[in-house]
């Protein structure tokens, strides 16, 4: 990542590595009934037609796949809420979280017992067993000792049009390095041929408010572009001295150029999240556990005594998680012949997670955690699609280089 020629050399290196480097992941797939032509689906200029084609492809797929529609997202996600809460519409998927409940909060996602995201309790056999994609581009950190992806990285739900969920490893055509339990593809709104704009505003109790917008330029000299973004904040539902406010903002841009024999697209996504985590509350009173600190004078701290919504002040317990990331990617699809096409995706992701916690609840003990984990990833995925009369075959591979710095 420190070499300035890495980007210029990546494409040629990928072409060679597909056939010579064992670390590249090669796959060949065949399906009856014509298979799934991803290139044709992506080249649609009509958003409704694209969604219908994707739904049809999922219905005809031999895999266990589910599509969560845009309408389901709007029905299941509250204003300013997290996009991952819409995953509850998929069978076998569990979503668990804590805190304020808005998009800045962290959630754990489980598919048939395998999870990704913040671990609510220790002892998980696999913390990074699901691949999470943004518009088909992987976001997981494969080198992290903690959970390799956090739901707070995608805090604004209104920029997404639908979600594809694959349970299990799935087809090699769209399998990634963390797809043991499944793959979740968060698909943003596609640029449309007609210009337009939308605005979502939300607000509620506990100092909760959100705002987001999407702007469509329409088709200009064959280019279709869009800009979108938003902000969300909530003070949480705690009534004690520590209200655990969470806030996040995100920005997204994408452009598509259709030309004879294919199309080109490029996208950019940025998000920044600041989350405060409250202290757990015992279900029943415990001797010595009081609102003044362990072994200190004060009312016993528990759901039955101080209430379910109480938490200790920040002078005793304080935790803040800050997540910052940006993703840049470009995709090219070209029809090489009547039945042969190729698509290539080049991507770069950079981000960090700053974890800061002070726990002075126990006397004569200073428990401080302060560290930042920084990740930089660059990769390229090349795939050919050969549409035979009786079968549809895709073959290719990807190369990825990641650098992770953590204290």
C-alpha cells in the first residue's frame, strides 16, 4: 500500500495472477435453464426493471437466496434507523443490537448461527463468518481480531434500494473470503434515466432526528449520476445520568455510462459514526453493586431497583466507538462476442475504528482502553460470462491486498 505504482500495476497483475497465483480464487459455475446473466441485469437503465430482473434471477437460482425489496426496507426501518434491521424479513436471519436503535448503533447479524458485527457476548465460535458487500464490493476486514465489519458503517438506510441475502457459502460466482455462513449484499439506489429528487425527514423522542436526500441527474450525454447522503442522531432511551447519544453521517455518489456493447460505472461511499455505549444493568440486585460504584454508598443498581433504563454517570463508566471509512470502486462490463462478456471491478477501501473506554466503577482500579485499528484494502475482480446454448458458465477470480494496523 506504500508503493505509488500499486494502482497502475494492479490491473496487469490481476490478469497474470488469475492463472499463476494460487492465492487467487478461481471459480467455474454452470447452471441449467440459461443461468443468471448478471451483466444483463446490471445494464438495465430502468430501476424497476432491474429490481424485477434480480428478483426473477433469485427465484430461478438453485441457491437459498432472498431479496429484501425497497418497500420492505421502508416498512421495516424506522426513520434514521439502521439498514440491517430490514434483514429480519429474511428467514433464518437474526438481528440483535443495543443502544439508541438508530443507524449509528452497532448490530450483530446471524444467519443460521454464524454471525458478523458487534458481538453482544463473548464465546462466539466465528465472529467474521458472513460477507457484507456494498454494491457487490466487500467491506469485511479479513485481518481483524475483533468483528471484521460493523453495521454502523452503513448508517443511512434511505440510500439503499434492496438487499440480497445468500444463506451458506453460495455459488462461487459471488462468494468472498468470509462467506462461510452467507453473503449480504447491500445494494444502493441506481442512477435513473430521469432526473428527480427525494427527501426523508424523521424525528421523535429522546432527541432523535434524521434527514437524508437522494438527487438524480437523469441521462446527460449518456451519463446517469446520483448523489445521496444523510445524518442521524439519537440520545438513546436511558433516563439516568448517561444518555449514550449516537450520531452518524454518510455520503454516496455513483455514475453510469452506457455504450454500445457494455457499460461503465464508478461509485464512492463515505461514512462517519460516533457511538456511546452504556453500562449493562443487572437484572436483580447484587450486594455491593450500587449507583455510587462497587462497594460505595448508594442505591443498589439493578432493573428491579433503579429501573431498566438507568445507567451510571460517565465519571464511573465511559465508552465511545468512532468508525470512519470510505470506499471507491469502478466497474466495467463489455460484450466481447455474441455469447461472451467480461466484467471487472476495481476497488479501494480505507477506514479506522477508534475505541476509547474508561471503567472506574471498581475502586482502586483504572481500566482504560484506547486504541485505533486502521485498515486499507485494494482489490480487483475479473469474471467472464459464457452464455452457451444449454448452459451459462462464469469463470474468473479476484486478487486482494489488505494492510491492518492496530495497537
